[in-house]
C-alpha cells in the first residue's frame, strides 16, 4: 500500500486551497462546493439565505472534514461585496478559487411586462456583482501570486430565448467580462467561463418535463443534466489541470 497520489489525483488536487462559491447553498453551486472539498479544499458558502449557507457548510464539513465558512450576502448589492471579501480573507488569509455562480432568471408573462426593477435586479446579480467581486478578489489573488476565477454563465447567452432575455444579456456580458479580466489579471490569475446548459436544479420545476414532449429533444444528448454532471468541468477550471487555460468558455450544456 502507498499513500502516493495517482496522476489524476495530483492534477485535480485542491488540498488546503480556499474556494469561494457564491450561490453555494443549492443547485450547481452546492455541487461545486462539495466537489472542491472532496478534493481537499476549504470552502466558503456565500448566499442570500444564511440558514441555507450554514446547513450546506455543516454538511460539507461533516462529509469531508474540511473547514467551511458560511456567509450571508446579496451578490447583486455592490456595497455588500467588500464585506464578503474582507471576511473571507480574515478567516482564511487568501482565496485560491472564486466561483461566481449566484444568478437568477425570473419568469415574466411577456417582454412588455418586464419592469425596470426586474431588469436591473437581473443585471445586478448576474453581471454587476460578479464584476465587483472578481475585481476585489482578483487583485488580491494577483498580489498573492495567482488563482482561478470561474464565471458561471449560461447557454442562453449564445442561444437567447424571448422568455429569458434580461438574463441572457447579462450572461453574455459575463462572457465578455471573462475575457477582459483574464487580460487584466494575467499572467498569474486565470479567468474562465463555465457555460452551463439546462440542469435539473430548482429552476427545472417550472419546466414541462413530460417525456412525451421532451423539451430537450433537440440537444445531442436529448436530456437535461443532473447537477453532479457540472463537477468535472468545474474541477478542471479550479485546479492545475487548467493551468494553460484562461479567457476561455468551457461549455457543459448537453450540446446546445
């Protein structure tokens, strides 16, 4: 028997790194936070609902033995993000990976019913907040010698549908932000987009998933993804496996 890690284990090893996941208490964020901890990272679970952050953080700590830190924050509120960054650095002293996962796409009856408040709230959470948090964390990462920022986008940013236009536009802006930040923070900090397609998270409860009218029939895989299926792509971008990957879009979308 040997304690030596295999090649793949070394490549995806996150031991003692600090991973901050916004929207980390449920859905894809929860899966990514669990995966990071299982690969050895300490994780920060940031979300609007503190009780949900605590519950997820406790589950991860119990399952993996890694340190966790729940933090309540509204990513769409610019003035709350300095507090998040400061709290994480006070707790751990650094951030090695930032996952800008928090997002929302509210339903609306028609384009003419989209209010300014709804439009602004979507842009704030999906674009403005990730910009501010990436700058706050990215500059410190660069000063500390490196890190990885992952912006979780959507296939809607390249295939916009009428029922999600504010969201799609904000995510398209996030794709652009990735390229600019990769240039701004290189060569030590990598910045990439993880473009998610349809996944069976809470949002899927609003979909018609009747097998007789499969809404994903047009996809090569002809189905939506299970939340755990985001993990491989996420770990690639978090770890040294993606050491020569920056400013890119990695699509995990079933072939949209």
